[in-house]
């Protein structure tokens, strides 16, 4: 009887150990997955959207773009075009990468009126590898790999009242510095082009 009780206790202890280790492993996996999204706990948190905030966006050719945002307004002194399209994307997102040829085409087609800015969402992927891949794709528009990307994205999401786990790609169109329209997630490029044409008519 004592032997049976001992075996029963060993069984329950083994079961408890398996459950504890399983929960611990799940917790570790969840922690590892958090940095594939926008970083939530960076030291330099996003400024209040009630205050005007400036960001420095830099592309692979070290071209700089100063962007000042104030709620639904954006100021980009270096951009002469009245329409500015911010495209938030990740190289891990297939719909995002599928949009690149179309955004290239729109930048060429509407170059006098439209300036496209790709903003790479911070992830655990190799930044240099992504930059090389983007160069190989012969992208015609500005793509930012700046340290400010994460802060810029957080500010933009707050201004648009979108959650941190937003759907990519996120396309945000400004007309004369004012928010015109935004699309969350993959949309037909024809729809985005119609939106650009409609915005042009209002210039």
C-alpha cells in the first residue's frame, strides 16, 4: 500500500513539473513574438499627439526627410508635391511586398503631384538584409530605415486611433498637409489610384 501511495505521489509530481515547464515555454515564446510587432516598451516613448512632433526619416541612400506631425496634419518641407502617401510595411508581409511594383508605378505616373514614403515597421529581421533586398527591387520611391520609424509609426497610429497590432500594409494619404484618407490592410491598387486621382481634383 505504501509503495502504491509513493508511486501515485511521483506521478502527480511528474505531471505538475510537465505543466510548469509547458507554461514557462509558452511564456518564453510569447515574449519572443512581441518584438515582431511595433516595440511597445522603448525608452523613448511616443510624444503626446496634442503636441507637434518631428521625426527624421532616412533611406538607404542616406537621404533625409524631416517630418513634423500634429494630430491629422503633416509638414514635410523637402517635399514639393501636394500629395504625400505614407506606406507602412514589413518585408515579412506578402501583401506589403506585392504592393511595391504598383507604388513604384504610381510614383512615376504622378511624380509631379505625389510623393510616396515607405516606412519599414521595426521587427527582428536583419535590417541590412532588408535594405539590400529593397535596393535589388529597384524601388523608385523613398523608403525609410530610420531609428525614428518606430516612434513615427506609434504617433501616426495614435493620431488615426488605430491599435498597435494594426493590419499591414497601412496606406495613409495626405493632401496639402491634411489627412485625406487611409486604408488599413491590403487593398486593390486600383482603389488607391482612384483615391489619388480624387485627391488631385481637390487641389
